[in-house]
């Protein structure tokens, strides 16, 4: 009897639990459907406010980067297309820019190789106006040329910057006329990839390097026709003159520019008529790297050197002759700076003025000899 009563009690207890569980499930379902109905009502009756909120958020995302348009605007109209002629025939084009004015006279900068061999140079402005210029002067090794024009109308003048605060990674942009002016005033953007890069260049268009230039490196696209144009910082200030591009298999995005301080210093010398001849020591020379399969093979092997400059002959009564430099000497240093080849020899030699005394280190007969040379002058180089 007692067992039957307990079983009946347990059954009633389980029934009560099942009823409570069912009630909770029904309550959850009702809350879910009420929530769905509420959301549906909000969407149906208040769609405008939601749409406006979404649109505002999208607009905020779209205007986070304004680019460099304002910086480009500051320099754009100061940039010109430079066209070079010889005996009335067009021979080449490049880029330049107006960098200063003196009353009604305006001065423009470009690269020397842009106007090389020309006897007439014209510049084209962004408004299409074409003006013939005066060639004020140039410096071949600095790759700088100065042009001037007279204008009663005020012209745009580029604002010059300062590289002392320029950092690797800073934004840069170039303005130029790539592909022989087919795409004039093209703007390309990049960063400063390196400073004080030593780049060997060929002035004689040969396979050997003639000189070394200390330049800024940028990954802003620089193509044929950009030469002579401005490289600018994010404030629209000119910090360099695009001069050359390293072109080689497997190398991409390496452009170079002459620092504006170096360019302006040389330009002012040209305008003021202060440019003098480069120092001259009076030797003929050959790079070790180019002399392995020549009469100098035994000399190179004996020296154990893999870089330097072999003196092949010395001009009588020249600065080198007076200092005691002899044929078959191998020049290894100038004032302690390593001389890898003739390009570096010219670079370190041309940092000095005529009349300066320098120390040239040579390898001779198994010994290293330091010789003091007083720099002379001559219209030919080295």
C-alpha cells in the first residue's frame, strides 16, 4: 500500500516538472516572436533614420586620405617641358622647373644631359605657352644646367625645401614629362628610399663609369623624360632634381635625384660666373677591373689588389709629375678615401679646388707610398 502511494507521488512530481518545462519553452518562444515583430515594426516605420546613419558612416570612411593634391598644386605650374634643338632640328626633351626670379627675369633648373649638344632650348608651360630660353650655363659632372627667360607676366616659382630633416620613409612625389613629353606633367608618388647614395654614372655614354654622384634614392616612378624635373616632399617643396634611373635586369623602382642644396649651390655659381675648371693632375689611367686581360695582368697579380686605378702614363711637368707619381703606380686612396675606380678618383678629386694640396696613396713595387700633390688646372679632365 505504501509502495503504491510513493509511486503515485513520484508520477505527480514528474508531471509537475514537465508542465513547468513546457511553460518555460513556450515563454521563450513568445519572447522571440515578440522581439522579431518589434524589429520588423522598427524597420517598417523608421527606415530613414537607419539609412542616414549608414550613409554617414560610409562617408567618414571615404574621406580619411586626401592624398597630396594640395602639395602638387604648389609646384605644378612651375614645372616645364624642356625641348632641345640643334641647328633647328629637335633632338631631345626633358623636364625643368622655375626656381627663382629676379624682377622680370626667371631662372630655371634642369639636367645638363637634357640640353647637351643643343644650341637652342625652349620650355613649355602648363598653359601651353612655349618660350625660347637663354642657356646661362651648365656643369657636366654635376649634371646641372641653368636657363633663364624674361617675362612681364608673373610666373609660378617652385618653393625649395631642405634635406637636413628629410628621413628615410618620408613621402615624395615627382612631376615630369616621361616618354618624350607624351605624358607631360605626370605626377608619381613614393618615399625616400635612401640618402647619400653613391651612384656611378657614365658621362661619355660608354660602358664604363666616368663619375660618381651622391644622390637621394626614391621609389617614385622616374622614366625617360623625367630628367631635370623636381622631386618634392609632402609639403610641395623641391628637395631634389630627378637625374637618372638605375636600369638593370631584376632591378625596379630605384630612382635617383640630386639633392636640391647641391643643385642650387652649383646653379648660383653658374649664374654668378664663379664656376672654374676642375682640378687636374695630368695622368692617363685604367681601372684594375678592366685591365686583367692586358699588359698589366702581372702587375695586378703581384699587387693582390682587386680595385684601384693604374697610372698608364704621366704628363711631363704636370701636378702628378711634380709629386712623383709614376707610370705603373696603382692609386688606392685620395686623402684616405678608398679609390675603387676612375669614377671614384674623379669624385674625390673634384671635391677640391685648384691649388689645394691632397695626399694620393699609391701601390708601387710591393709598397704603399703617400705622395702630396698640389692640384693644377687644364681644360681636359684628370
